[in-house]
């Protein structure tokens, strides 16, 4: 069974920060366009209840499912009853010890939090660019979901292997509060938040004048602090609660920015 590669995990999580920020900046170039999120207003025949955003997300995930996207552990779908992959998918062996990745599916909370975030990063009003808006929504929300589930799965496994006896002692009585405390690394979280602010500023620095709508770095920082980091830790709790038993590997990895 492979050992968690903490250098790679840390690098991947940091890289996803840039992806998320870039996707949010792209979405913010359009107004809030609340019409795109109203149930039954998608313009699609037969979609009496779904919003345009929901229709766009489902169509994207149906295509992704055919290509095998959701065979990847950290790629958890927002929709159910998706088609099976239509191509043979060959993935490298991973270090995870869980039978069903959807035990750690946090997409419902991610979707609700993202729709609130749109209100905070976009200028108010309606520019009628609904199709473009939801296209960028899908790219952004999938990047956010990938970051949360990646951190939930791989970081939980690496933390467990660093001290399996301590985690087993917390898991046995179901002490959720102490388990969350054990998973929390306040110093790492603070550095992530500082880095996110710097990246938002850096990615928007080339924009000249009012050519592009800028998002407030504090809003992205707050989203990380309020949603991304807490949901990642919630996923870590779920992973550990459903981790396969009798697979204890004692290792002492160095600390990385892997919350």
C-alpha cells in the first residue's frame, strides 16, 4: 500500500488555491445574475424545478461521469444517478483506506456556501449573461469541491498514520469534539489564510484601471476560514469514522501545509 506523499499533498493543495482564486475572479466578471439561480427559470423544456445553474452543473457532471471523472477519489459529484464511465479508467494505486469515497461527500454544503459566495464577489445587478455566469460557476465550484475532498481524504490518512493509536482512542468512544481538535492545526490554517490573501492580490495586480471587476481578498479569506477549512476537517472526521479497520501504519511525517 502506498505511503502518503506529504510533499505532493501540500503542493497539490497550494496549487488548488490558485485554481480556485482564478475561477472566482472569472465568475466575478459577470454580475450576480440572480435569475440564473431561480428554480424553474432555466429556459430548458421539461425542467420545471431546476435553475439554470443546476441544469448546467448536471449536464457537466453527466459528461464528466462518462469520461470517468468520479472514479477519482477527490472528485465527488453534486448530482446522483450519473451515467457509468464509458471508457476504461486506469488510476494509480492510492494510500486511502475507505470502501466508499462518497462517505465523505460534502457537495451539498459546498453548493450552498458557493451560492452565498457569488453574492459577495460579484457586482449587484443583472447583465443577462446567464449562460456565461453558470459556466464559470461550474468551473469554480468543482475546483472548490476538489480542494475540500482532496484535503479531507489524503490529509486525514496522513494524520492517522502519524499517530494511529491516538486516533483510535478518539474514534472508539466517538468523541467528535476531541477528534476535531486533534485534526486542527491553527498555525497551518493561519498561514493558509495569509497566503490566500496574497494570491488574490497578486492574481489581480495586472488588471489596469477598471478593465476588470476585482474581488476583495478578505472575502476569499473569509470563505476559506468559514467554509473550505471547516468542511475539509469535517471530511477528515467522516473519513476516519469510515476508515477500514486493522490497517494501522505507524509513520512520523513532517508537518506540511496540509489542512
